[in-house]
C-alpha cells in the first residue's frame, strides 16, 4: 500500500470514529433534555390542559349511541379506580 492510501484510510477511520462519538453524545444530550421536559411540572400542566380541552370538546359534541356506550363503560372503569384509592 502506498503511504497516501494509508493516510486516507487512517483519516477515514478517525473521521468515522469521531462522527460516531459525536452522534452518541448528541443523542444522549437530546434524550436527557426530553426526559427533563417530560418530568417537569410545566409538562404536567400542559397535558392536563390538553386533556381538559379534549374532555370539554367531547362533552359539547353530539355522539352516536355506540360512542356513548363506549365512553360510559370506560368512564365507569376510571371512576372505580379513583374510588378504590
């Protein structure tokens, strides 16, 4: 092998290895940021607000009999879980 080819292979290996390290740490940093956002009180408030809006929209809309039966059964299950605590 010529010296130029060896240098190119070494540089290529170093470049690939460096990219892999950067990728690993970038993914780790992004993962930690996402987890900290999900664990925050602001995110909890956001989810509760979304749930409240969807529940209000559901209460104001017209539902078919199948949907009414579905929601009645599932809300009864939820209420029973809250009552048992």
